[in-house]
C-alpha cells in the first residue's frame, strides 16, 4: 500500500531529493536515493535520464568544477595535491555517493537500448570532465562507466572516449590499466571492424600494453591484463594484425626473461606466444629460435 502511494508521487519526490542533495551536499540523501532506486527500479525508468543529468551536474559541483567542466577558481579538484581540507574531504565523500548512484542508474537503464543511447552524451561529458581535469580519485568509476556504455554497441562518440583513455593513461593513469581493461576489451571485441580499421588506435593499445608489461610491482595485475589483451588481439584479429605479431612475441619474451615476473604473468606471456604460434607459426618460430 505504501509503495502504491509512493509510486504516485515518485517523480516529484525524487526530483526534490536531487535538488536538496545539490543544495545541501548532505551524504545521507545519497542513501535515500539509492534505496528508492532499488525499490522502484521499474517506476523510475521514465525519469532516469533526468536523474542522470541532475546527478552528473551535482557530481561536477562537488569535485570543485564548474558546470562546463572547467576548474572553479584556484581550488584543486578531487585527487589533487592540495592540503587537507575537512570540507573538501566531506564533499569528496558525497561525490563518491553520487557516483555510486550514477552507476546504479546505469544498471536501471541497461536493458533499455533507447535510454542507454540517450544517456550517452551525459556519461561521455562526465567521463571527459574527470579525465580532462585529472580527478584521479574517480578514474576507476570513469572507466567503469565507459565499460557500461560499450557493452553492446560503440558509437563514434564513444570511440572518441577511447582516445581519451589513451591520453589519460599516458598522462597520469599508467597504474590504472587493470581498471581500464574491461572497457578496452569491449572496444576490441564489440566493434572489432572499427578498431582494426584505425592503425592509430591499434598503435595506442599496443603502446599501453607494452607500458603495462614493464610494471615490476608484484602486488598489481597490470602486466597480466596487458598480456591477456595481447592474446586477444592475436587470436581475434588473425589476418588483420599479423604484422604486429612479432612485436607481441618480443614483448612477451622480454617480460619472461625478467626475474620479477610472477607465475601468473609468466603463464599469460606464454599464452601470448602460444596464440602467436597458432595464428602465424611461420612468423613466430624464427623469433623463438633467435632467443
């Protein structure tokens, strides 16, 4: 009975809560919104896009940026090197809750192709704001949003995001390859034709893999994910990326010769070599002989 009464006033109630959250920056409101999304999953779909837009603007405000994504004054954005500030710390906490609600909304919309398509500009803008302003505290969430948006179809706009991922990786996200991997995997498997048709993007991805394979931190899985990507490229693009196979094999063999290589990484590098032999034995065997 309560759910029926609530359902009748749900749109107005939710929008008032969103407005209140933006004005007060009170974190408990995030929990209230999350409970509503879990309880009224079907009922909120008609207003989910408006909710997404509202939460996106609130997030940008909380991390110290203007509506257009530019830095607000001289204040450092979340993830910056500024001195500890209790108010900023709390705003970062609230922003984390807002981002969790954005991710929950994406889950609500994921089975509705029209909603997902309409949400794309909002999500892409949000990702751009995070990466452009180096809001590193939320890199993982940005990569997760990209992954959500690239599960079934990849538009030209989302291919632009691929370029941003590479730029971020080269700039200050070189320890985030494992977090990027699901999105990168989507790009090469959901739309392989477009990926293979762009030598520049192929080069970008190989460069990222090569850099990740150099990681000597045994507590991370950067190298493992990079080797897995090389295996995917080798097996999924037979006849298309054959010219890259010698480079893949050299990268794997070079990593195998290093003392810091873990057992898991050794296995993945061996799988790269095996995949290369399966795909193009005539190219690979001479390389193996030279080692």
